[in-house]
C-alpha cells in the first residue's frame, strides 16, 4: 500500500467516526422523558370497584351463568346505585319463585333481564303448581 492510500483510509475512518459522533450527539440531546407520577391510591375510582363487586354479586345471585360479557355490558349501561341493587335483590326473589311456579317458563339471560328492566315487573305466583 502506498502512503496516499493509507491516508485515504485514515481520512475515511476519521470521517466515519466524526459522522457517528455527530449522530450520537443528536440522540444524546433529545428531550428527557416526562417523569411518571407516583402511584396515588386516591386516584383509583372507588365507584368502579363498587360496580365490579356489585356485578359479581348479581352474577352469582342470578344463577343462570350464560352471557356474562353481555350481562356486564348491560349492567355497566345502568350503573346501579345501592337502592337499585336492593330492588334487584327483591325482584330476583320474586322472579325465581315465579319461574319455579310456571314450569313452562325458562329464566331469561341476565343481560335480557337487565336490558328489559325486569326488576320493575310484577310477578304473579300461581297457586296451582300441578300445571
């Protein structure tokens, strides 16, 4: 190799290193990331936790374990308070007795029961269970 070709190689390597140092400087000068806020338990939505617990209670209480995703969607649309949950409880007792007395009826899916606001229905229990 001649001296001029060695200088060319050295010059070329110097240029590459200078270019890479320049690109490194660009990435090194980017803006710092925002600090993430500390976990603050008071920011949790207690109402959502209540709704989760209320839905799980209703799901267990209702008994017909079909269509949980649709039932949850209907429940979330209503967002019942404690008074309405009490109405659900009272109505479900009557609805269960009604379904047992009317043997030809099948229990509605929970999503249907919620969407049709069946907690407002009046259920008449048949006196004659031998139908």
